[in-house]
C-alpha cells in the first residue's frame, strides 16, 4: 500500500463511524447500545509483517503514525462534537 492509498483509507473512518451511528440511532433512539472503536491504526495484508507468518508483528512507519494521527484526532473530537440526547429517566418522583 502506498502513502496516498493508506491515507485515503484513513479518511473513510469518520464517514464509516458516523454512518454506523446513524443506523444505530434508527434502531436504538435511546442510545442504550454504544459503539466502541478498538483499532484505529492501519493493518496490512499478510506478507508485510516483520517475521513472516506473524501478522501481529508489523513494523510501524511514519505513514502509520500519520494514519493513526488522522483517525485518533477524529475520535478524540467525537464526544464534544457528536453527543446523543440522554434517555428519559425511568425513576418516579
């Protein structure tokens, strides 16, 4: 994967997450179910690992840092920018 290809993939992260939230909102308007994003760095096809056969051992590069910076910047801005209304309280007065 070249620089431009990986960065184009990184640009898709925001739209992908917002699209999932939009669909989740249709089925769960009270937002009882949360969306969790675990991996925000790039993963490459088998054959790019430092030790052949060990897919978890990839050598990080400057390109990976730029990609991770793009996605983490979006994710850290999410709570302030994209808040959902809270569900009505079920307590009685």
